[in-house]
């Protein structure tokens, strides 16, 4: 898989939304990743998306409002930011994720991050939590898209894999109760790759730091 092979159609493969919805509603689902060399299957960490960890709090500390929570999932980060008094909007391609985010008391819209977004160019932070720099399988394209979404003095805040593990571009699909979705592109980005990817996407500033067993990155224009 190369980053250039990613098309808008890939992000809307049949069954992905349905199986992700089932997972958010409590069914056991697995995400299966294939990078052309290795195939890895892991349970979708839905429980992790409902509770804040210490590392999540560090990520939240890097956010200044208004915040666009990109791929907000069931909304734990959006809800926590709202509780901190920051204006925040969650966006997600899965309607059930949007519903659950709203149930947690935060604002959310059903949107694809690569499509039109409200308040383009005015967000102070675009948050990519729980590996969401992987959305679309092309981190440079995602960062470049978010460069237009944030304000001139805005930032992209993300979490990253440990430095030295490299950037892996994978195709993934979901498996749930004997059903299998179409595949979609995803990327896993490590902390040492972020500065190069950010520079290619047109950003000038980038710092990374270890926090409570995870790495976070802050990218500025
Ligand atoms: C790994 S989960 C992270 C959930 C959430 N950020 C959290 O930490 O709890 C990825 C989320 O990104 C959403 N997503 C995937 N592609 C997207 C896109 N193109 N635009 C918006 N959201 C997307 C998925 O539906 C899913 O809810």
C-alpha cells in the first residue's frame, strides 16, 4: 500500500460503518491489519474509548480552544474538553459515534475530516486522539488537510507510537460476529517520523514528548 493509492472511496468501504456501530454498541469486534508482510488482529479497544487515562489527560492539556476533535469516536475526549470549559466539536464518519458523543454532553457532527468542516481556518486545535493520525492511511494528506482547518496560530495535537518503530501503512478491515467489512487504509506513525511528515505537510513547528507510557506530538504552522 502506498499513500498515493488512498482514494476517498476507500474511506467508505461497505460494512465499515455497520461493524464499527456494532462495536460501539458492545459487540466484540476485531480490527485486522495487513501491511503486506504481517497480518495482525486485535480487539477494537472500545473500552479504552470510554475512560480517560493519565496519558489522555496529558493530551488534553496540550489543547487550547476551540478544539476540533477529529474522529471523536464515542466522545470521551470531546466530553472532557467540554467539562474543562473549552469550546469543542467532535466530528466522525460513524453516526453512532456522533450520537454517543452527544449523549456525553458534547457537540458533534457527522462529517468526514477530508470533506468540508465548519469554521475552516479558525480552530485553535485539531485533536487526533488514539492513533487518529492514521485516518485515511496518509498522514501527510491528513496533516495538510488540518493545516487549512486550524488558525494561523493553531496546532495539531496527536498521540504517536514509540520512536524508532517507523511509520506503517496498512490496510485494515473489521470482523464482528462472523461478518467482515471491506478494507480501509490506516497508518501507524511513530514519534521520530512526525517531524518529517509535518514538514512535508507544510508545518514549521513540531515537538514530541513521552507521557505516561505514550508519546504525544504537537505540530504548529
Ligand atoms: C481509533 S478511533 C478513536 C476514537 C476517539 N478519538 C477516542 O480516542 O476515543 C477512530 C475514529 O475515527 C473515525 N474516523 C475514521 N475515519 C474518519 C474520517 N475520515 N473522518 C472523521 N472520522 C473518521 C472512526 O469512525 C472512529 O470513531
